[in-house]
C-alpha cells in the first residue's frame, strides 16, 4: 500500500456505510432507546437475540457476528501469547501513550469532548482496557465470548457520533472531513498497535519480530471488525510506520480540548495510584513516552520524576532478563502482570462491567511467548516523514 497525501485526503470523506445506515434507520424510526435497552443484555457471542429487537439492528448484528474470513488463527494465537507476556506493559502504553496521542490530534480531541462519556474519563479508559482484555482471551471469537458483541456496539457508537454531528450541523465537514472517518480510524488503529509497540521498545521491553508482527496483525483484525477499510490499512510494520508518521505530521498540534482531556487522564490515574508520593510518575510517564513537544502541547506538567522515569527501561531490562532465563521467574512475572492489569481495570470500573450504547444526544457544548529467543529482538522501523 502506497500512502500519499492524496490517498489520505480521500479517506477523510469516508465513514462506515453499514453502521451508518443502521444508526440512521434506528433514529429515523425512534428505536434507539429500545435497541439500547435490549442490547444491554446481549453481552456474549452466540447468545439469542432478544425479542423486539428492531429488524434493521438484527440484520446488522447478523452481518457482523463473525470475524473476517481471511483471519490467520495461528497468528492470532501468537498475538494472544504476546499479550500475556506483556500485558502490564501494554496497559501502560495504552494509558500513557496511545490515549495522549489521540488528544494531540486537535480534531480528534474536539470530537472526544463532544460525547457525554468523556465527563467520566475512567469509563473511557475502562472501556479501552476491557475491550483489549476481551480481544486477547483464548475464545475471543467463539460462542460465549464478550469481544464480538463489544466490537459490534463500538462500531454503532462511532456511527451514532457521526450521525449526531452531521444532523446537528456541529462539525465542519469541509475542513475536517467526515467525523470518525477512515483516515482517523486507521490512525486510531495505529495508536493502539504501532504506537504501543514503539512505547514497549522505549520502555526496554524484550520483543521478537514475530511477536511484534502478531500483535499488529491482531489489531488489523480488530480494525476490520470496527468497520475500517482493510484495503487502505498498512499490511506491514514498515508501512504502518510510514502511515503513522504521515498522519501525525498532518494533524498533530495543541488544543484546549486535548489539554483538558489529558488533565482528566492524569487526575484519574493519580487517584488510582495509592497515596500521593508517586502521583508525579503519571505525568512523567506520559512525557517520557510521547516526548516533550507533545507533552508541552498537552500541558503535561514537568516534575522531578521526569529524570527518575528514564531509569524505568533499565529496571524493566533486569526483570526481562530474569524472565528470559528462569521459567519460574517468567511465570511469576506473567501472573504479576495479569493481576496488575485486573487491579487497574477493577479500579477504573469500580468492579462493574462497561456497557456500550448508542448515545441519544451529545454534549451541547464542547470547545509473544516468553520462550521466544531474544537474539532477534524487534526494533521499530525508522522515521519516514520529517
């Protein structure tokens, strides 16, 4: 895939035809409330659809109930093992790199600020974490799993935001393109895949080329299930580097909404961290992972921990060496990572399961396995766009 300014411009005018048509029909017929009430109880794949579900919604759920036919299940298993091996590091990267990266794109920050859910940042972070955990379960695509229904609902959530912003004439389509368009959805896919791998590398995590490729592949599958046009998505890590670099150069910059969302994120995690002594490490990690320029745009405060956090890769390197050399150490660290992720998710959700629903209105104002040899460690492709 060749990524050019012209090809990326074209992606800005395209949404998600199937989900958009479904949401438009639900609103036109006044059936959104009924759909949300009934779908609250549809949380596992293969569960019988409730009586009274609107026909248009039933057709959509039937069309999206299985993953793409091209999925390589061996590659997905490699991705799952990669996640098990690195789950706490991936959670760190998602929270302190991927989310701030979304906020450093002004029109994305503006769009995120238009949803009621952003009044409760813990909900959005919990939804992101929960979605990733669902994806990486062994039965993620089988009957009884929670991933497929979550993906179906997130896709409709995106379509509903497009619907509201267009209908209420609250989005400058000429300047910004379609809300949550294909370029931005691919950009988001890059934030949750390529940027996570970049962050793990920056943290000093041992990764094989095979593991990195499998993790990226898993997010290609996710993108397909969320309505992203896979013909336009980079197929390799080298192509992903080029797309992500170009996307960021095209769009990143400061904004009031981005700074506000970042402040919410920092406050949220400072509440999760016990006590107050370690609070500054939240800001320090964000600054370390996104860099000083982006951190300054997001008004991430500088703290004495900015220097301390630079030692994290060395500490993690020691732990990774223990994991490489000791099966018992690898097991213990994997369990610790799992428990840390569960504790973080539990803190964000207050023990509740997150439910995705179509918002009936928007805010009125918004300004790889541990046994893999480490001799061939993955390093990120070089920057391609100045």
